[in-house]
């Protein structure tokens, strides 16, 4: 797992771990990330299933409940097949755009 900071955004890039291992690693360091927006970059994975995305659901729900953004980046899954409760976008730029929109909505109290 590679962890980068960009202002108030933590970008987690998957390297060699399985999805389950990656989720566990994120949970282990979550106390350091809980006040940041989180982008999980899975673009290095050629095959990704809906079940892989669902592994992040609990983490995403709890993070979003604390008024922070949680976005997964993957271009190897049909976004229409993923649960509505989790945000999956095909590019890193779209992840930044989602976070920017959600921050504006939070600022406006929406």
C-alpha cells in the first residue's frame, strides 16, 4: 500500500496486496486518515469484481458518515454494477472532482 497526501486528501494506491489485505491495512492506519478525504486507487488491478468493491463498503459508509469523502478509482469494473452506497470512478481526476463537489455540498449544508 502506497499512501500519498495531497492537502486534505489521502491517496491510497494498491500495490501487491489482495483487496482484503488492502482493506485491513487501511483499517489499521485509519486513525491517521479519518480527518481526510480518501481516494483508493485500484487502477493497477486488471481484474476487479463487484465483490472486491463491496469489501470497501463498511469502511466507505463509516468514513462518509463522518462527513468525509471516500472514492475508489478503477477502470476495470462496470460502475453500473457497483452498489450505489459506494463511489467508484474510472480516473483519478474524476475522484478529485467528486471530492470537490462533495466538499461544496458540505459547505452549503446539503
